[in-house]
């Protein structure tokens, strides 16, 4: 579904991503793990068209995304749920969700809303509530629901557990498991490496802009070097 080949991304003179290649197949959960500053979010921003690589290519369903504007990439089927949630704080829950469907025909929005409300019953309960008054966990659910409103083929999640209490982290990862079970393809960036690898089919470990290790999620959970560096073991 997604093929990233030899991308090199810079912030001015800073070489942030150095020859990274990976792929995501249909129906998989693939995770990128690594320390803060390793380049995980930069890779997602490059896939979604917010940043551009100087070399290589990003292909989605066989199409090169090199010159495709970010909003057109959404229309092609990639939804990016950014780090920090970024919900529209002054708008209601339902208005936020409707914003996620801006690339969809109006006739289909009601159906997408109902599906999101089935996956996130708490959002339905709070659909008239102003988003800025929601808890952190509810805002994360809203950000994920907003991403799903575009009916994506690939859902990219950037640090969905950031700043949440442990019980809410469990809830968010339960939702990720449910989305995976329903057939959603997910590219996950997550600081909580243990949780990320527990839901992932495959994982890639990033260090200073390079992929240094790759393998099945279960294998990386038991990899001694990964355990020592990222799992506290």
C-alpha cells in the first residue's frame, strides 16, 4: 500500500531523515519507534505532503506522491492524526468530525458520522460539546475519529498516547486493535514502544534519522537491544 524509498529530509542545513526506506502492506499495523528527535514525526509529515524529501520517493497504491499537495493526499486515502491532537477547540465534537470529511461528498457524511459514533460511543454522547472542554483522552478519540471521517485507506497516528494516564493509554490501544481487526491499515508512531510493538505486525526502529532495526512486532519485543534501549529491560 505504502512504499517509502530512500527519503532524505532536511530542516535547513539539518539532515533529519537519512536514506529511510520502509513499506506498509494492506491490513497491517506498522510502527515506527525511537527516541525523541529520531525523526518519526518527520517521516509521517513527509508521507502526508507537509514536508518534501530531496531524494527517493513516497508511493501510495502505486502512485508517486512527490508533487501531490497535502489536501490531495487526503483525498487519495491517507489520513494523518497529528501529534498533540490539534482538534478545533472552539468547535463542537460533531463540527470537528465534519471537518474531517471535507474531501468526501456531502451525501456520505452522515454515514461516516454514524460509523465513527459506533467506534467512539463517548463522542456521540458529547457530540454537541465544545471540543476544548473535553479531557485529553476524549480529545485523542476525537482526533482519531476526525481522521476516520475521510474514510482512509491508510490511517497514520502520531503519538496517540502522549500525555494520557495509563488507563486511557490502554483504551486508546484497545481502539487501535479494534480498528486493525476491522481491516484498517495503520502506520503508528509512538513513544510507548512496548504498547506500539504489542499491536504491530511489524516495526522499524529509528535512531538519528536512520532505520537501524526492523522485524515483526513480537520479535522486537523480545530483542535484547530493543528491550534495553526502549522497553526498560
